[in-house]
C-alpha cells in the first residue's frame, strides 16, 4: 500500500486531542463542558428566515448568492466587516485589506501554506488552542511554548524566544483566550506589535471571541498598533452569527492579501456565497447590535452561575480565571488531582465531559502539564444544567481529594 505523507504521523497526537473536543459537540447524550459552540438560544433564526425569503428569488440578489464568488470574498460582506466590526473598534482599513475565509480556522491553514517550510518555528501561548496546533504540525512546524500570566503572553519570554528560535510568526488569541479566558493587556498588545516590527516576525492575532464581552473595558486590536505590516488579524463569524455558516476573515497588508488569495484559489476557489449573502444582509439591516447584546446577556448569566458553582463546590485550593467575555474559564485543581485520567470514569458516573487541560500544552512544557486542569465551556448549556452538573463535578473532585469542601 502506498505510504501516507510523513506529516500525517506528525499531527496524529493533535488529531486525537481535537477529536475529544469535537465529538462532545455532536454527542447529545452527555452534558458537555468540553465544546465551544454557541448556545441554542444564540442563533438568529427569525432574522435569517426573513432575509432568506427576500434573498432567494430570481433576480440580481438571488443570482449573486448562488453563483461562484470572488476569491477574496463578496464586496458587500467586506464592507460590513469594515464598517460594523473593524472601524467601531478603532481599526481603520480598506476592503482591499480584508479577505473572507471559510470559517476562522481556514486562515491558519492559508497562512501556513503561505509562510511555513518544514522545520520552521512558531511561538505559541501555553496553554494554546489545540486546533491551530494541529494545523501547524501538519505543515511540520515546531511549536515553541511561551509563558502566560493573567495579562496574557509574557513579553520578556516572547522576546527571549524570538532571539533564540527566529520564529516565522507568533500565534496569539489575545482576547478571552482559548483555552484560559485570559485577555492580553493594553501594554502587552502594543509591545507585541513593536516586537514584530523590531525582529521582522509576523504576529497572527486570532480574535474570534472579542465581540462577546460582558464586563470590563474593550481593548484595541493588536493590529491597531501595527505600523510595519507585521500583524495579521484573523477573525470569525462562528461566535457572533453561526458556526455552520463557516465564515471568517483576515485583515492584512494588501500584498499579503493578494498572496493569500493565490493560495485560496488553489484551495477552494471561493467561500460559500450563500452564507456570505445572508451574513452581509444580517449586518446591513442593522440586526447585529441587538443580537450581540442578547448574546452577551445570555453568556454573562451562564458565566456567573458557573463560577459560583465552582467557588462553592470544588475542592479547597482550586483556582480559576475570571473571564470578561468569551466562552471559557480555566480551572486549576489541587495538584494531586489528575483530571486527565478521570475523564472516562466521570463520563460514565456523572454523564459529564470537560476539556482535558493537558491537551492544550505543546511539546517543550513540563511533563504532565495541565493534568490537573480543565477547560470549561459555559456558553452551550442553560443555567440550571450548568449549576447542577458543575456542582456534581465539584463534589466528585472533593471525594477524590479526600473529603467534602
């Protein structure tokens, strides 16, 4: 039998990790704190029903929705991105600097095709988003973990590793980070943009959660501080519109966008034109502000219920992040509790699954890193379910530790 490409074996470990998370999204029989999907109440069904009835008629608008589209995305959607998502957040750009992609993951694949050769180094947060790690491994890159604290990437460690490893780019989720929920501070955003320019390193700013803020101060994009063209912004509509629409976008210098279009042309020709038309019209008709307010209210309530349950029922010594938005909190149990090895038992006894903290750590971290940690998602379940099963989970861990809280 013909051998598979060598990169397939390189990425096998990340594939296994990712399957643990994605399978929880489609398993209706288990209470999942492991996934990362919007709540069922978060989808704009009524608005899309109205738009689709208007859109899918014979005529120019209907035809544009069903034909092949531009490689860099529909002009209508790029205008909405510029005017409704970027400019109000302080990032002024032209639509020629915007490219629509097939979801928020495709940008990582396209950027890898454009920039990476086997053996190249990438600096990543630790812990980091496992899906992007899988993509970088597929392109046979080396992932170099960088330290984080409650203000995001530690810039001293980043600069030291830039000098040591000469990376092609630095990957960060600066706002409500996946998996920790931590947000990078203003000072560090500025500094990271400066480091990119100083050392000629690309910064990949992956920011799919930034709109879902329900407390704290809104911070500017890292791209806002980019004076040299070294920052590429990647974003997604999955959290604010629909994950099934598979829409995302990139913002970069025109030369980079042109080259990315060449890569995309050889990948999938164009992004789904039906989804682009629906999304552009959703924003054009002014539905987004009220929709976003509803999302933030929904997730704020779920976060608060979840954190209260953790504080009241998890073992003494448990720590967790306090996210101002997004979908996740990062829970660190006492060191003696090996949550990684208990997943199957907990799923069987409690009918609950969670994000195994260990899968978010790359090579180069300490042996056993994250085994007492959980990535806990609170967006997809109602408050009653969150409270009931978070408390069951906490009580289980208390018994393992050897006594009630």
